[in-house]
C-alpha cells in the first residue's frame, strides 16, 4: 500500500484454524485503500500429528514420510494434507481415486476434503479436484477463476470468488448447487456433508440453500 509506514503486522496466538486469505485495509480522510488478498498459513510440526478412529484403510496411520503441514482435510476413509511447499499428500482409501493426487499439482494454498472427493485451491485462483466424480463434483467449471476459498460437500462443491460471489457444481438433487440469485458480498462458504450449502456475508448474515430436512438451512431469526 503506497504510503504505508510499516511493512509488517505481527499477530500473536495464531493457530492453523486461522489459515486463509487476508487483506489490509487503511482508511483515513482521503479515503480507503485495500491491499491485494494474501494467503496466510500457520503450520503444524511433526510432533503435533495424531489420528484416532477407524483404520480399515490405513487412514489413522500417520505416514512416516509426513513431517510438516499447513492444512489438513479428512474424508470418510482418507486424509489430505497441504504441505508448506504447496504440494499435497494423501493417504487412506483410494477406491474412488480420492488419494490419487494429480501429478504435478503444486502452488496449492488451501484444501477441502469430504466424503470421497477433494478440492485444492491454487495460488493463481484456480481449482483442482479429484476423487469420486459420480455427480460431476470433481468437474470444475472451465470458466472458474479468481477463487479465494473452496469447500467440498457430500457430492457437490463450492467456490468463493474474489468479487464475493459463489459458484457451485455437482449433485443438485436438493438444490445444494443452485446458488441463490443475487447472492453477493460473501466472505466465507461451507458445503455440508449432507445436501446443504451456507454462505457468510460481509454484513454478518448467513444465507443457506439446499436440503431443508431437519431445518438444516432454516437460518435462525435474528442471527447477525
């Protein structure tokens, strides 16, 4: 940012759950200036790795080759890890290709894992998907670009773009891939393991769409 008096900003007490895109905003009498988005990661070291639960596909056995990571994702029988160098490591059930990381995949800044498919967000704003593609959940729209966040659902996928809009694809049997008309100003997304999708807007409100069974997308009145 032109005219900035400091090049760094130190955040204490950060953890891996704080991984994500951040922007610096400066406001004064002359107006407001916003920096380009930058992805910030907080890494794990090898001593922090642990797993428990079913191990029928080896998904709870931490590979000895895994020594560092900046983001983790866990599916039904497999796991995906984003490494500090931007590469992706996966292990566990590979019945549907969910641990077959695409050859040459690099420059990754975020991963999202669900039932049997995975999404990887690259630093250039593009998305790569692999695993179960029964409903087209791994068929990334060819025109998709400028992505800043991804979320993998049961059999559908969501992407948040830099302009605050949402793109969805994959299974749409309950409307979970039908983004509400006019939805803008989104800052975070979540694709449910069922058949629902959620979007957090910059004004603090939440929008939900998809399956309404058990009121899973019935946003509580007054939530802000």
